[in-house]
C-alpha cells in the first residue's frame, strides 16, 4: 500500500466515479482502476460495489475511507512542515477579520509582524465572525479574529484578546440622549440598526433583548460600521456599538450612552484549527498576538 493508492481511493470515494476522479487527478482511468484493484487485493476486501448504474462504497470501503482521510491529512502536514524547514520565513497567512474589529490592535500587530517577517504575505478576508469560524474549520483560513469566544467548538483553539462593553448611540435630539445611563428594556419600542445576522454580535444583541422581554424591531441590517453610524445620525434608528468605537465617533449629532448593567460585550479573540499543522508563519503570528495581550 502506498500514498498514491490511498489518494486515488479517496478521490474515487469522493466522486463515486472513476472517470471524475481521473479527471481531477489528471491521470488515466485505467491507472486509477488498477490502483484500486491492487489495494482491494492487498486488503482482502472489496471497497466498492460496482453495478451497471452506479458505484457505491462497501462497509469496508467506508471504514477505509475514514482512515485514509487521516493518513492523507498527516501526509499533507508532513509536506508542509518540510517546506517550512526548507523555506523558513517564506509563505502566507490567510486571516479572517470581522469589519467591527478595531484597527488599533490589528494594525499594530500586523506592522510588528511585517517588520520581523517582510516576505510572508498576509491575505485578509473581511467577513462576519460566523463565516470566519466556518472558514477556519474548513481550512480556508489559517487564523480568524472573532467577536464571540463563548460559542464552544471542539475543533478550534482560541485565545481572548479584549472585552469591550456595548453602548447605545442615538441622535442628540433623541429622548435618551441626555440620560447618564439606560436599561436595555427602555429600547423595546426603538428601531434598531444592527449588524447582519452572520455576525455573532447580532446574536448577542437579539439574545439580551429576548432576556429583557422583547424582540427588537430591526430597521436595517448591514456589515458596515460607518453605515450604522450614518443612519443613526440621520435619525433612522438607534444602534449598539462597542465602547472603543463609540469613543471615536466624530459626529456632533450623535451621543453615546452607557448601559446601567453591562451585559453585552464585544469579545475579540483569535482562533485557529485544533489538531492541524500550523506553519512557521502562523505560529509566529499567534505568538506575537500572545505578546500583545500581555502588554
């Protein structure tokens, strides 16, 4: 048994087609068929049920597939590690960033990292935390900055970076603008301008409103922080944003009001896939983030 046989078998099992597997792997169909036959002969069991209409995995085939995927992943990790040894400071990091993340922390982190490793390329993808988490799990992203660490996930490692309470922002003509603080229950009849539902902050706001006895009226969902602020300035509704963002709003017409009980926070963290080989570049980025947290 060799790695090529395992790769051929896994690709046929994925497509349930010798023809599609041959096309994907850019090899001839007879070569794949012969490799599968040799694998079956070596294992002493049929891996596929071959009928005139379709190809199906046998019970033995399903068992072999599970282990084959582990073998291929281990082989992939081995090749990645050897590449790092040969090219110590070359490579790239695919990073997911939610639009709400404050630029102060991330820009300093990136700046210091690029000073140390100028030849490593940082590929940034700006989407909501839910999509970032899914991208990290799927291996499409190496690292993700996420806004909610409370959602447990056995497939991911995570570290907390900061915890920032949300504040209410309203137009200065709003009845709540002159209050020293507010209760969430006082927003029951307000129109909310809120982040889209693929953002974890959306879930946090909805959950806390539900605990306070109401479901918020949503006037608009968006992924853009600036649009949220502009709509509040235009008196189209109210919004809840992290304190660090509120403190930097430059609209004279907008007032930020704290909540009497700080229940809702922006929890910024960094996550990566558990039990996955991490390249030298990714490990160094995580180590640098740890140092930033300690500062």
